[in-house]
C-alpha cells in the first residue's frame, strides 16, 4: 500500500467551482455560491478522511471537482426515500474508497447517474474529467429504452452493454456493484413488487458477479439484503430462529473457540481465531436445497483461523484434526487448487462437543485479503505478488465474456449464458497430461472439450474417463482423468445442449448450429426462390439490384441473404417473394430461355440437415416417392408421398414443394420397422445378428408385449436406400420365430 500523501488538498465541502482549473469553466449548472447540503456534512467529512489516507492532493482535488459537478447536475432531484440525490453517488464513491480505487473510478462513481438523469453528455464529462472517467460512466449508464423492446429485452441489452464494458475495464462493474449495494440498502422506499424484482435481479446477477470477482464481503451483504426484500416473511422467521439458537449454542461455540485458542499455541502456531455465524441466506439455501428443517441445520456457526503463511495452514489443520474428529468427505483444499475467483483456504468440518459440527476455514493473511476484497485487492495491495494469479484468472474470465457475446444470437441469450457462468459450483478434472480444469458441477466431457479449445469441442466424438470408454453425457466427478477423442469430420450434436453445463460449451454449440442453420437455410432459400422466379420467366442471378433494394425497403429485411434464409426456414413463401421481386422487372432483362422454364424439382442431397429435415413420422429413404412441405421455423420437411401425417396438411397448398432424391445419393438414413415374433428365448439376439449381417446398425429398439406367446419389436435402423432395407427385411423373414414384419410409420409425429 502506498504511504498516505501530505494532506495539502482542500476538503470537498470547501471546493469552489471557480478554483478548479479547466474542470467546470462556463458550466451553466454550476453557481459560485453553491454549498453541499447540510445533512451530508458528516458523510463528506468521513469521505474526505478516507481519501486523504491514500490519494495524492491533486487527485483529491479532481475528485472534489467531480462531487461539485455531480451536486450541481442533480440539484433539485430527490431520491424516493426523500433525501437529496447526491447522497447516492457519494455513498457509491465511499464504497470504492474502501477498496482504495483510483481517482478515475471515484470520479466516475460520483458522476455515474448524470448521463441517465440529466442533460450532461459523455463528451462534456470527457472534456472536464478526461476520457477514462467518461468511458467508465458510459459503461455503467443504461441504454436508452427502444420503443418496441419489452422490459426484459431492455434489461438484457443493458446487462450486455455493462458486462462488455467491464471486459474492457473491470472498474465498470466495481462501480455498478457499489451502486447496487447502496440501492439495496435503501430499497425500503420502493413498492413491494419492485423491491422483489430488484432483489431477484441482485440474487441472479449482481451477487454472483461479486462472488466471481472474489468480493466475498460484498457478495454476502448483497445476498442478505436481497433475501430480506425477496422473501421478507421467511427472512424474519429465520432471523428469529437463529437468534434463539444463538443463546442455546453459545456455550458450545465458546468451548470450541477456547479449545482452538489453546491447541494452536501449544503446537507452536501463532494464529488469529474468529468465530462467525453463517449468514441467513446461506442457511435458507441449505434448507431449501437439502430439504432440511432449521433444527437439522447444525453448522450455523463456523470458525476462521488466520496464520502467518501457507505451510502453517497445513500445520494448523493437523493440530485441529487431532483435537476433534473430522467429518469424512468434508475436507477441501482450495490452497493447492484455488477457486476460479482466486479464493484460497483450507476447509474442514469437525465434530465438536455434544456432536455439534463446526466448519473451519484456515488461511494466511494474504489469502484473507483476497478472500474479502477479490479483484479489488489489486488496488488495495498493489505490491502483493500473490495477486498475479487472481488478475490472470479475472482477465481470462472477462475475455470469455467477449467470446460469449460474439457467439450469442441476442442479448437474452447472452444473459442466459452469463447466468450459467456465474453459478460455477466447481468440479476439478485432469487432462491426460495432468492439467487441471475447473468446470461447473454436473459438467460432462463435452464441457471439458470446449474448455480445452473450440475445435476440440466441435470435433468431439467420444471420451475415456479414467481409461474407460464412456458416453459423452457422463457427469464428471472430482479427480477424473478425461481424454477427449475427436474426428476430423465430426460436428456438434444439438442433443448436447440437453446436458452441457458450462456457458462456453452452450454458446459455442448454439453458435455453430445457428451458423450452419443460416448457411443451409440461405442455400435452400436460394433454390426455392430460383424455382419460383423461373415459373415467372425470371432468373435469380439476373435480377437487377434495384429489385432487391425495393423489396428490402418494403419488407424491412436486413439483407438479401437474410431474405433467402427466411425462405429456407419457411418464414417467407418463395412464390410471394418472387412476385414482389418481379414487380417492374421486364422478362427480357432478367429472363430465362423457354426451355429453362420447364418445371424442376428440388433435389435432396443427403440425410437430415438443419434447413432440410426428413419427417420423423415416415422416415423417407432414397427410393421412396417423396413430397416436401415448407414449415415455418423448420425449413423444408420431406415426407413419403403416402405418409398419413401429410393428409392433415393438405390445406397448406402454397407451402408444398416438388422434391426428388439426387441421383447417386450416399449416406445412411434412418428407417423404422415393426417385427412380430414368437416369445422365445434368444429371439432378440438372432434378429440383431440378422440386422448386423446385412451391414445395418440398430439406432433404437423398443417392444410391446402383445400377449404371452407373441412380442412386437420396433427397430430404428440405419440404411443406405430402399433396396438396402428390402434386403434386411428378406433376411429377417428367414428367421423361424419371425411371424410378421413391416415398415413402420409413427402416426403420433
């Protein structure tokens, strides 16, 4: 920590705007006879005293100028609670002073609402206080509400703006967290429904961000305040129960505390020992997650032990394990493997007197500073080399937000990914080379693959966990050794979204699928529109640019490619788009030869894509007569011509498309068959062997027990075409136990 400067700067309350060089000149908002409100005098005095402990005189002067500027800008504005508005920016700045943030951050804290609530612009702030402070204020400020946005969309967009500004400069989120803290402390003046909404938002977003940045003291306070406002009745009942338990357990807690304070010095360990009470939200969450009553939550008291260095932490642990019996499975070494937010401590649970469990945290002084102030310790303890790792982890997380942003489709999706990323109750796994990866609890090998590299995730096909081949959906456990197996032509499976847990994996999978969907949809849309234009005597490639410009203006489309993608996804009908494009276009200018205008079908190139799907009801395969139907949001869905499902869709005549299989088509397609067999031992094995002998693979199998003598089996098989399927059916009919075999159409789809 830098030594306190000489107290040469004047206190904020005595600043006159006329004596701040270049800061407030010619501002119509400032009057020379302005004085701070009387009821803020005590707050200002305390604020001045804290500033003088670490800022240089010139910086104190600049902060004072910002206070005068903010006070003038907010003059006449009152908070809902009734006090002058300037009290709020001052409280926010005071929180940041506690973290010893620099003058730029304090100036931005004092000015953080002027862009939203007054006529002051970013340019004016930059001119008076510099570009850095202006960027910080802009990062914290909300976007103007767009008229057609819902409240949720506007909130999501504001979070995206703020978090991306935070990725550029972490001080943005520190200011916002201090802002949210004071808002939560003064929330009683709000309407009950607004209190609950703000409290829920704090629990979902702001408290987890504080935790992710290692600001544990702030994290706990935000949780407590949010719990009190979101569930006031539960809060009061639990507070009363804890108060009663405090008296009942006082003797036990004091005995444990006394025993620890005697044991550690006897072992030659100099330590500071503190008893602490688990905060109410932590107790409430434990009761809810583990379905416990309050009387079953025994460990509401814990003890924190602070020693001189890392080796002494382990010596203290040994002494305490000799004093009281440790609970198996409750020891965690966050010193050897720190949490993602840089937190380091040894955690253990001991069985104290009368069978009372006691949670113990052991750490050294540096670890304690980081545990309470997290990334803010960068400003508080600049010379601590132990903070290097924390800064690297924080920077890595902030950069991951930029990646999430680029991979997310919209603000709501980005916010969803960030929320997932903010609840990382972690599991630690090892790569084959011994590198440790921290993943959210419940993660799978797919999450690990994307944590290693996006290309590894995209090409992942299998995995080995502790040297055994396991399914990709297997939930990983602490200490697992995981090897990812890739294939060059593999691609992400949409089913992965059902079980991945990390925000990175989820956003990368969605980004890949959305990109592929847009590409395939645009390609299909181009083919459909080309056919529709050909029927009008026009060629898509020869359409003049003016026709597209006119259509985009009339329809509000962003681009030609977006129109084609909409056609491929069924959001626009190709015939209607073609007619509108044809308006005012001469056939000679963009025409096709008469022989080229003969009707042509859309060719189906292979198995399911994103824009072209094969119906799950009839499962068409090459060789089947087929028809196509454009469905909104689904693209082109292909059915067999006799599929029962299409009878219900006859009314959608404008959406039908002629389709044909491409000649020489290759690939494996899924087909369903129903097999009625005699109920004899080994019949399933013989049928499976018969399928394997015909070079087919079983994708799925189910059965209905029709009676005691017969069983109906349903198989989904992989086949290359109709001839291949016929060969399979012939082979199965030769099995004596097979009574009847048919191709199966699922009418429920």
